[in-house]
C-alpha cells in the first residue's frame, strides 16, 4: 500500500493485477473523466451487512395491515422463485 498527499488529503493506493478481459470490461463502464477507482466504487456495490439490515427491520416492523398485504401478494404470485424450484 502506498500513501501520498492529494492537496491536503492523504490518499492510500494499492496496486492490483487484473487480466485483460477484466480491464476491458472496467474500461467499458468507466465514464469520461472518471478514475478507475470511482468506476469500481460505482459499479461494485458494498457487501450487505445482514445483521444491520435485520436490525433495521426489527426497529420498524410492518403493521398488521401491511403484513397481510404482503402475504396476500406473495400467495398470488404466478412465477416461482429460485428458492421454490
């Protein structure tokens, strides 16, 4: 890892190796005047913190009416989910 100053801000960099296909794909999604780092941050989402997500759900549970509406909609689904295959 390398550290350098960008203005008054310290920036850490890390050199990575990617194959030609990965580089080509990254270059294709990179916007004009966008760094590769910014393109990666835009395209690759941060991993989901399941515990934090479940805690947020517990903090704001569905009302009984909303829960019934979800159950009703789920029971009328015509397409099968991957889990049910």
